[in-house]
C-alpha cells in the first residue's frame, strides 16, 4: 500500500500502466467542501484584502484582492478534491491505494465514534483522511504483517454505503 508523501508501507502495491483499463468503481464520492464555505472565504478574503490595501493609493489598493481571491478559491478547491473510491481490487483515497486483500473488516462510524477514534483512542500509526465538516467516517481495519498501519479512518458522507461496498469487494477478493 502506498501513502501519499509517506512512501510505501507494504510490498503489495502494483503500478498500472498509462493505458490500462480501470475497473468501474463499486462506490465513489468526492469530499467537497460545503457551499457555505465559499461565501465565507470570499468575505474573509475581502476583509483581509481591505486591511492590506488600506493605505495603498490608486490601483495598488486592488492588488490584494487580485492575489487573495484566487488563492482562496484554489485553497477551497484543493480542500474539496479528495476522491474516495472502491474498485474490485482496491480502496482509493486521493493518491493512496489499499489492496482489498489486506482489509480485515470495515466499520461505519458515526460522529461520536469518529471523534473518539481520532481523539483519545487514536493510534499514532493509523492512516487518517479526515474532513471536519463531514460527520461520518469508516474505519478500515488491516491484516497485513508487512505493514505497521493498524487501520485507516476515512471521512465519508455515506459511511454505511462505503462500508457495504468495501465489505462486498473484500469478500469477492477472498
């Protein structure tokens, strides 16, 4: 399995060729930011731009807006670009890939259980993709002797559907 920015954690990952056909996903979703974050970001950026450009005369007073508004939009887009998908062979979370043969079980989590699992009961070796504006999550418990990662915790708006897709795909692999 490979973690983005963290190297490989298991020797079970295979690379796909550029022209390789990809199987249709059993479950897919994008962890987009909620709509209310866009006007909030514009408002905060406008206030910050006004503060920065307050003493600048003429055209220079608009430069902070020209720089900060595109940066805010790019930041929100980047926050909401995470894609979660389950194919017949792997769980894909952004750039990370987890072969289904190492999945022991998948547990849907509600907000309170997720908070407990990411807080007091957190394992520092766990792989976590958490978005605070998404209440649900799944815990994917691993059974891989070559990997020190005990489990993955993945934010999802549909924890039961993701857990069901993972459990069905894992059963089909075994």
